[in-house]
């Protein structure tokens, strides 16, 4: 076996059915992919050929008689259903404790410290939809002398929204860096998120200049191991933000799913040895959180059409892996992430076709498998699937 490059693409929030403990998270019966299928518009023949509808528990869609990939589903072993915990687990860290969440808003003493250190008044301080919070607090923010909108969600996040005319983008990032420094220990949220917006009352809109300030992983991930071995770990999209830069040898920004796919095309043409780790965020950000099942479905269709054109460009020593980090069922009540199994699809000349990997106990099996494919010895969490894949 000679594997030089692995392209790991995280289809952000593309869950495939509720985990056994989903009810404890308020997610009984959730199924992101099923909600897309039920729109009647889902058309993903490339992922179908890879084995998506052959995966255990996927009881809709038409299975492929002879899948060209290996397929299975991954359970989340960590306590949580957020982006940070999901990506950490993919890279070999199982988190037994969830990151803190704030269903009643952040403690007043923390907000007071934030205001004192930033010089800005914090409006809102409640869990809120990212679009609704602009409708309800945007005008007050514009009218105030120095203010920002602070809000959270069901996830472990401290979000800071500000109009670009009132708070320049670099100043917003500075505010978020201060918040990141405050949010440690018991208040160590997974991400502080800068949420710039523009527009006028009644027509506010978030810009593409969002930036995440993540908490540093508690121990070494596969990315750190690759860095120590001088093996490339290229992050596309928000990967660098999620891991607070730890272990990412090169970061390639991506403004959208389409831009992320364009960056992958360029990287496929480059010579490197190692991992290209991609997050395609729009499934989650634009569609899952907004209960837009049709939009979600069309985004999956667009990715699948791109994938059909991309697969023939892979080299004989490449492996493609598709998976997700959690669910965000657009057909489920509420707008939060959902506790779901995620798909695992692997493809490449060296990968056995039609292998059913069943149900894996942890997302961490992905990181362990990548390490083995690249010939790297590591003590990260997870169980390698290499014996079944090649």
C-alpha cells in the first residue's frame, strides 16, 4: 500500500439518523439526510455510487448494487453535538465532558468583565437565532455609542455581532480575542465567533467575514502528530479556526461551499504528502440552522455534481474520505445541531470497493485510519479501519 495524500471532506452537519442517546439531547427522531430526501429533490448519484444509501440504518433512497467505495456510519463517542467537539473527535480526541453552554445567557459578572476590558456595552446576552438577533437588536446597536450584540445558541459559543459601519472588522476581531482570553476554565466555550453584518434596519445581513476563535484542543490531535513528522496537514475553510491553528501546516480560506470545492481542485493538482482537511460549512450555516430543507438538498446536489467531476482527477495514491461532524436536521423543530450518526465514505484505487464497515463506535476511527494510511504511529483515540479498507 502506498498512500501519499488523503482528502478528508467534512460535509458540515450532514447527519444520517438519530444516535441512541439523541433523546437526551432533545433530538429524538432527527435525521438530516432523510429530511433532504423527503423534499423530493435529492439527486446525489455520485454519493449513491460510493455507497451512501447502503449504509446501515439508511432505510430510504436506492442502495447501489456494486458500490465503488467503502461505506459505514460513525457514532459520536464524545458528549456533545457541536462543531468543535465533532472535529476534535475526528482527529482523535474523545471528549467525555461537553463544553459549557448557556441557555439563560452568560453570567453577569462575565459580561461586566467583557464590557470593562473591551469598552463596549453588550446587548442581548441570550440564546438567539443569528438572523433574528439582528432584527431585534440591530437598530439599538446602531443607535448606541459603543455596543456589540452578544448572544449564544444551544452550542458552546459566545457570538459577537457588530455592524461594519459601527465597528470595523479588525476591531471586532480584537473584541473577540479579548473575549477568548476571558472564556477559559469553567467558561471555556468551544468558540468565540465574530459575526459582522451590514445593511439597514429591516434588511440587515451577515457578511462573509465571520471568524471563529476556538479553544485550543486539550491534547495532541492527529494534526499535531503530522506536524511533528513534517507531514502536511492543510486546512481548507474553518479548519484552522476550529483547532486554534494547532497542527495546521497551511490554511486555505474558503468563503463558501463553491469556493471550498474550488480550493480542493487546486490542491489536487499540487504535490504534497499528507492530509487535506476540508470543512464545507454552508450545509449547516445557511440551511440546517434556518430549517431550509430545500436549500440544504440543493446544496447536496451541487456538491454531488462537483464530486462526479472531481473523482477522476485523483491520483492512484490518493484516498478521498467523506464524513460529517454532527447533524442539523432542517426538518426538525428548532434550529440547533442534532445528535446523529454521520456517514463514512472512502474511495481510492487502494480502497476495497463495496466494503460495509458497519457502525463504528467513534468519529475518532477516522483519524486513526488516516494515521495508518499515511504510515504514522500515534496514540490518539480511535480504532483503525485500515484492515478492512485495503
